C-alpha cells in the first residue's frame, strides 16, 4: 500500500467548526436541493458561523451570479454576501483571462453567471460564432438552454478556437431527482467537434486556486456530497474534506471509492460540522466504530454489532478501503449496507 493512502475515516475530538477556520461548502446536495434548504442546514451553518467559522460557498454551477446565489441563501435563512460565493464561472473566467488579452470576445454557451464573470475579467461575452470570438466557454445554462447554443459552439470550435468549460459534472441534484449537468452538455459539443476543453471547476486546480484567492482560507475544510468533484478537489488541493450523505453519493459508492475519492470525515448532513467525529479503531482482523465491527470475509464485507448506522458505515469504509489499498474495493457490501438502512 502506498504511503499516505487513506484507509479509514478520521476521528476528531473537537468540533470540526473549531478545528478548521473556513468551511468551503458545496451548494447543490449540501445546503439546498431544488431551491429548498436541506434538513438541518440552516441551523447548523448558523451555529458554525456563531462559533467563529467562516462560511464560503463553492459551486460548480455556473448559471447564477454570486449576487443571485447569495440572495437565495439569505432568503433560505443563511445570511450571505456575494463575496462569500465562489463559482466555477469565476474560475474559468480567470483561466481565460490569463490566456487572452483584455477586451477579447468570448462565445458563451451558458447563463448570466458566465457573462458576469467574463466581464469581471475584462472579457466581452458574445452569442454567435460569427461575432469574431477568440474563444468559447461553456457552463450550465439551465433547463431551457436552446440547442442552437451547442451548434454555435461547435461551429466556432471547429474553426480552431480554444474551448473552455466551467465544469464537467455529468449530473446535478434537483428537487425531483438527479438531472443532467454541464458535463452532459459538454459531451454533446465534444462529440460534434472531437475537441477537448480546458476545464476549471472542481476537482481541478483552477477552482481550488480561485477559492483560496477569494477566501484567504488558511486551514479550510471542503464540505461536499460528490466524490468525483468535492472530495477529489480536496484531495488535489491537499486539504481535508467532509462528505455529507444528503446528495448524490450513497454508501455503496463510498465503500468502492479509490484513494482520491476518500473523504477525511463522513457524516449524515451539516450537523457533522458541529461535533467531533468518532474514531475508527482496529479490532482483530476488522475495524470498530461505536457499536459496530466490520471486516472483509469470503468476498464480502461482514458487519456485526449494533448502534448508530453512521458508525457502521465508518467501520465498513475502513474495512473496504484497507482491503482495496490503492484501488477500488471489489468486496460486496450490499448486505451490510442494507442492515444499516443505507
């Protein structure tokens, strides 16, 4: 096993809100879903803020402006200023601005969040491949984005223009379930052009850099619901992470996570910020957390004991990740997860 590979969720004797100076919070699936606050989010964030933790909201969704996001959060009961919001639109606009001169035209396939971010960097958004753009940028444009926008992007990219994408999340959570994200739209243009975009959003370094520049965080904790964006982004940035189970990640995906997708901590929701995290300890050939012991056996993960389901999940993670080493766990954990109700 490579040195430094995470083989179990970590414990903490102090509340995470006291251990870390800044929470870098994803939005969709963490704070809200479908426009409504997720259970316990409002109260948990208020308590963390009152205790001195800075809250910053870091989203791969490039549709809305920071002002609009801050307004929505404030309406939900989470007082937020535009400076507390960092979007993938801002990260991709900085990336473009480092490669193009001020005043350059950029063909936008997306929403107002992208246009505002481009103007902030001195770039000029345009709508057509015939508007003399110097680059193409693509971000989530909402459910009503017309097919014509993909056509304009394809025409421009086929002429040799550089192509940028705010993010490549294939799906997004909504109030009605899981829906296609910007990554699915990027695939449409990729198929039409055969080109590859430069991507700024989580889990890639441009987004982490944008976040640190704008927040000045010294000891941040990334909080998210996605292994392949939030948790991998924390891994790439060399910072700790908390996975909450209120979004797209389920127990089976967590057990099968490769090293770059393994969070530092696991909790049910944002109440996990307010307390310590239980220790996972070795016990014989297995791992113990709370009243549960988990161990690999005969091609599957075996779980014994009783207690809080999350403690059982943490013990299962330790057994699965240790068995997997540098790879993804192939042991069957369905029976154990069913017993936990996860």
